[in-house]
C-alpha cells in the first residue's frame, strides 16, 4: 500500500478529551501525532464515522486549545484524525 501521509508521525502518548455534540465527551489516549493529525486509542469506532468532525483538547496541558479534526480512518485500536481549520 502506498504511503499517503504528508507529515512525519511521532510516537507521543498523551491524554486527550474527545468531544462530539451527539455522542458526548470521552477521555482517551493519543498514540501518535504529526503536524497534520493524530491517532487516538479507542474502541468506539461506530460512534465516530469516517468524515465526521470532532473536537479534541489535550488534558495534560493547562488551558490547551480546543481543536477541530476530521475522522479519516478506523483501525482495531482506534481512530485516525486530521486537523481542520475552525
């Protein structure tokens, strides 16, 4: 399979709040990130369909900004998100 990522991915563990107006808020763990997005460890794939917009906020950083991201892929261990412009 051809690599389609535009940004270098860095393994980085952190706690993130995943928010969706229809589903609610969940504390999840981030597996890795890049300049373009991140991967969140969760088994709730069906709650976040591909293409869906979600909001995320780092919990390990005081006053971290809330960012918007789009669900790009599902894996057995979680979901891949791409950052979008608010």
